[in-house]
């Protein structure tokens, strides 16, 4: 029998003639994305921070190679954020911190200073590569691309904010670089720097999502902003639209194989999408205790009846942003009545409850503050008809996109043609039964957000302010006072806004 050492040369010869294939290393990376989480409580047994935190804890326990990522919008708007400017969301997410959070447009509803304050209170990092101070320097406390070392892999997180934020939020002097171009450039750079997996954590609308997907510079994109749930995979990039209020969650497992070929490291992966309906999730006890405490404090203040509606009310998002709404009429009528204005304009994007009310519903303070959570102030200004017409043109300029600038009005009627070019869509404007005169002056009740140019309403500026911006009532306060004074209200859709071509 030959000595064992005698066969080694033969083995070496075989190895030389037939190179051994390197053994693949397998890694499972889990990505849990969430965004647009406004309400701290559940809704009809689904969503809310207690269930969200329970899922995040479970995912991390099941796989230590888990990244928990936030893609924008939580500080506002909500019923409670009107009181604490979003601190409740920071306290609740600090219980199970994110690995990375991207600021959405609603992080700036109370201004940049409030956002920076909330960043400092967070037990997790915030980042956005396309948001800077006015001079182009990094925003305080907000980082850029983050590279995480996970099981020997370099995972680059590309955080991208919504570049339309200045037109829909109180962003002050902050600069927002183009979301798509900046995101794609950063992804390319991260790949060139040796990242194995590129993950976009973005707050962009679906049009921009498609552009990011088409670039194929990302392995995974987790996107917020659209309030919907979707998953997709084109063989190159996996995509998740992360729902709203944590109602539906979709952890994605990347089953990664790392091999070596010709001296180079080769990364291959396949996605496994999972679906979680949080109605089936047991709330996290620690988080639920905080939720219960917050709820009790609100109940004492808000569950007070202020009047009754004889007619059905509708504040659904797709309605208040596209057509005359009974809830929009109630709010605009209250603004006009409380200020003595000729007309009132309320941007549909400021009406937030996204619900209906049956005729005969008892309205409470909670209902009104849920509809109007931003803390906006009612302002009375005097404008020439030409500027008022410009405001109405802006209101319908993006109606096909469901933009929040769509106006709910009082004291006037108008028609518009959505097939016409933006800026030339409005016709037949009547105020008090008389055609609008470009040179006549009208007293117009608006909220301070659109008066300052929010939602594209630049044309409202420059008028004579009758109510100082610091002296007005909250829009919500005006509506509550209006309902309480009347006792019974009966707003209805009555032809204030007519869409032509129907």
C-alpha cells in the first residue's frame, strides 16, 4: 500500500490540468422599506407604529443581515403633529431605529429649523444627497451616500429626497438638486467605488421612479411619496413602492451568491418579495404603550362634538385634488365667512383625512383637525382680478397629475378645460354672479402656505394684506368656529367648478 504522501503529486497534477471551481458564498440580505407614515395609531386594525415596529423587530431577529430603511414623510401631517410638530413620530421610531431615514417633503412642513431639531432627537441617521443649505454646503445633521459592510458585502444606500419639495412645503432657503439626475450619478459613483449592491432609498413620484428604474444603475429601489403599494422586477432592478402608514409591508430578500472568476469577484442575486398585511401583525408592546398614552391625551381634547352635517362629506384624496368636494366647500365657506372675504381658495393638498362622512354625522374637533393638520393660518389679502385668475390657472395646471394645488373655492365659480395648455385652461369665472374683472380688487381668503407661493401659487403674492400673517386664526379654528356657530351644516357639490369636455 503506497504511503499517503505518494499520491499528492498526482493530485497537484490534476488540479493544474483541471482548475477547481471556487465555492460560492451565499448571503441573504433583507431590506425592509417603509415611508409615508403619518398616523401613530392603527386604522381599522392595520398600520401604525406599533405594528410597524413589531415587523421591524421580527425581521432583524430572523436575519441579522437586515436593513430597515425609511423613504420619506412622517413628521407631518397628522392630527398629533399639529400639536407637537412631529415629535411623536421621532419618539415612536426611536424605539426600533431605522438604519437610514430620508427626509420627505413633509419633514419640512414646519420649516427647516424644526426638521433639524427632530434630526438631533433621532437615534438613527438621516441622509439625502440632493438637499443642501443655500450655499451648497451639507445640511446640518443630514448625511450622504451610506455604505454598509454586511457579511463581506459593500451595500451602498443612495438617499434621494423629493426635488419638488420647495413648491409643496416650507423649505426656506434649502436647495434641492434634481432627484433623478443626482440619484443616478451617485449610484454610478458608488458602483465605481466598489459597492456590491446599490439600493436607492428615495422619495420620488412614480414618473421619477420609472426614470430611476430605467437607468438600471440600482439593484433595488425603495420609494415613497405615492401612498400606494407596488412591487416590480425587470431582471435587473427590484422595486417596491412602500404603501402608507405601514399598512402593507414588503420585505425583500436578496439571495446573493459571491464567486470568483478570472481573479475577479462576481456578485449574482435573485429577489424574493414577501407581502405582510399588518392586520395580521401583533403590535409591539413597548410601542403600543406609548401609542396608548398619546391617544389618551388627544381624546380628552378632541372628542368634543361641534355640530352636525346634514349632507354627506367627501375628503378623499382623489376628489379634493381633482374636482369640487363637499368637504372642500365647507372649508372654503368657513374661511370666507370668518374673514368677510369676497372669495376663498383652499388648496386640495391641505385637506388630508382622505375619508367620507355620512349625512347626519356628528362632527368633532378631531374630524376638523384631521382634515386640516398642517397648522396653516387663514389670511385675508386684496388682489386684482388678473392675479386671482392666475391663481385659478395654477390650481388646474396639474390636475391630471393629482397635484395638491387643485383649488376648493367659495364665492366664485369657474370652468376649465384639462385638454388645453396649462395657463390657458380657465374660463367663465364668476364672482358673486358677476364676471371676474381683471382690474377690479377682490378680498381673497387663503392660507399662509399658498400665500407664500406654496403649491405654485406665486400669483397670490404682492397683494395688500388685510390680515397680518402673524395675526390670523388657524384654518382649522375658523372651520370649527363656523360649524359651532351654525350648529348644522349642509355643504354640497353645487357646480362651483365645472370640467369641460365631459
